[in-house]
C-alpha cells in the first residue's frame, strides 16, 4: 500500500513541477507518433523473419536477422535517448527557475549527440545479450535477464541528467557517476523509484479496459486491426508518458544528490531516503 501511495505522490509532484507548460502535451503526442512510425514498420517484419529463419535452420539468414534486430533495438534506443536528453534539458531549465522552452530540449540533444549514439549502442547490445539469455536458458534465463535488466536500468538511470548538468562530461563519465551513485546507496532506496510506475500502470490498465469495452460495444463494426492498433497506441502513449515521468524524477534526484536542492513540487517526497549512504 505504501508503494502505491508513493507512486501517486511522485506522479502528482511531477505534474505540479510541469504546471504552466501546456505545450508539453503536444510534445508528448509528437513523440508517441514518432515512436509509432519507427516501431510499427520495423519490429513486426523483423521478428516474423527471425522466427521463420530459425525454424528453417538457416544460420546465415539468422545472423543477418540478428543484425537487423540490433538495428531495431538501436533505432528505438536512439529515440529513447533523444527523448530522455530532451526531457532532462527541460527539467533542468525548470529546476533552475525559468520557463522551459523547445530550445532547452534542443540544446540538450545537440550538445550530447555523441553520447546519445554510444549510449544507444551500449543499451542495444545489452538488450540483445539479455534477449539471447532468455531464449537459450528458458525460465532461468528469463529470471536472470529480468533481474539483470532491472539492475542495469537502476545503475544507469542517472546517466542522462549527469551529462545534462555536467555539460562537458563524456558519456563514460556520466555512466560512471550514475553507477557510483548506485553503488554507494542502499539498493532498496533506489529500487523505490521502480514503484513510481505503479500509478501510471494502473492508469494505463484503466484506459485499456475502457478501450476494450468500447470495442466490444462497437463489434462487429470495429475491425480487429483497428482494435489492435488502438491498444498499441495506448501502450506507446503510456511508454512515452512513463519515460517523461521517470526522466523528470531522475533529474530531480540527481540534482538533489549533487546540490541538495529539493524543488517546491517535491517537498512532500522524502528525497533524502533515496540517497542514504551505506553503513558498514
């Protein structure tokens, strides 16, 4: 129950931080459309081709499929990184006391194009390795890959705000600082950030159920492809909103870790509990 309450508090704090910037809703819609445009034409055909070539035992074709899959991972991670840097740039502007504009997002992206590429490649390779672990070792691989993915996500979660705040730092330095902050804090305190998605997950579930009820009421007039496309759009919107929410919180958390500042919107959140130094 505490985790659920914390989720709603974090969500509310994030909305309060961004109050007065209604243009961000349009920004979110733009990113939903962009992710859809990249994900939809690439992911389905590649996955189907991988499955068919694996069944045929064609190793050459399968290796080509792996490269194509890496390309899909890379495209999606590039989008995720560009979006993450833009949100961190906007959040940093807001936390510094001025109204964020599109220039803040653009500046954060352009300053870190190299970091965006290399971090995207790194995340893509890690994603591919974890996917292979799932496929080769069954339920044990699934368990291990999920734990590894969670730890990797937590350990690297502060990389983007670290680079945006320390503009001259390299991507290796940003990654190293994020991992260092993770190592010198209690794991359970950082894991608390995972609970921040509970409220958003619940909202997504409610919207999805509403869409399914609407589809059932419209049947058979509503075609199955339309139903599926609507469900995918809801999931993509949830992913974009979740990424926006999480990157905002990561930026607030990193700024607190570096400067000890707590923004007014987050005064009800116990930020110090997220960074309790380890004791012997």
